[in-house]
């Protein structure tokens, strides 16, 4: 029992490091966002958006998936979507997940690894929902932070990022389109060169 407690504490100490991994997103207060903060709001979004989905999802599985999906970034780091595709992203994250899970009992390891794999396969309603929320949360954060932190690539990317991830559900598709209207307003307000986003 004592060994189990020590292993669980080890896992939780490792998971805490997700609070220190920074994303390429800035908060409305002006500081950079951590991965853990991003994950927290995905959970809030899941609660308030799930009732509008055309097909119902298992919210318990959704919450487990959204909590686990970024856990590998403790060791793999965060990947910035506007950069060139990372060749070994999947393998790096899988290795990171295995490293953080290795101290857990086999049953917990198997469950968490299975949920992460389901998320990566992007076939179930729950995995599609979590993927969409992941993209939508990043976009909402970009609209809340100071526009000076957006590079030219991001200004354009904000209008296309996550579109395909929201196609599976009519409400999420509409929600995503609404974000584009917000970005256009922000760009116009800050007199962003129209060539960068038109």
C-alpha cells in the first residue's frame, strides 16, 4: 500500500509540471497561458457545449480524454500549430505518455493509454468532440489575448484552424463560424492589413 501511495504521488508530482509548460497563447491579463489552464477551460467548454451536440457523448469519457490528451506534453512539450508539421509528434507524445504513466498500476496505465489512443485515432464521437474543443479553446484564447502576440501566419490561421474538426456537428460548425466573425472584428479594430487575412 505504501508503495502504491508513493507511486501515485510520483505521478501527481509529474502531472503538476503541465502547469509549467507554456503555450503560444496569451491570457487577457497579458501573461502566457500554461497547458494546464488550456485543459481546464476545455473541461468547462465540454460541460456547456455538450447539450447542443446532435449526437450525445459520454461526458465521463470526454472529461477523462480531455484531461489525458495533453498529459504527454509534460515531457514532449507543446507543439505550436502555426509552425511546420512536426514529423515525430505522435511518437514523441506517446513516449512522453509512457514515461509519465509507468509509475501507475497496470490497470490505470492501460485505461489512460487506451483513452489517449482513442483520442489520437479521432473516430469516436467523444474523440471528435475533444479534438474540436481543443481547437476552439485555442482560438477563443487568441481572441482574448493582445493581438500583438499573433504573428502573420497566425492571423490567417485563426480563420481556418479547426474548421475540419467542427464539421461533424452542426452546432460546433456554427460555433466555429461565429469565431471567424469575432476575429474579423478584432482585425478591423486593430487595422490589420487585410492582405494578411482576406
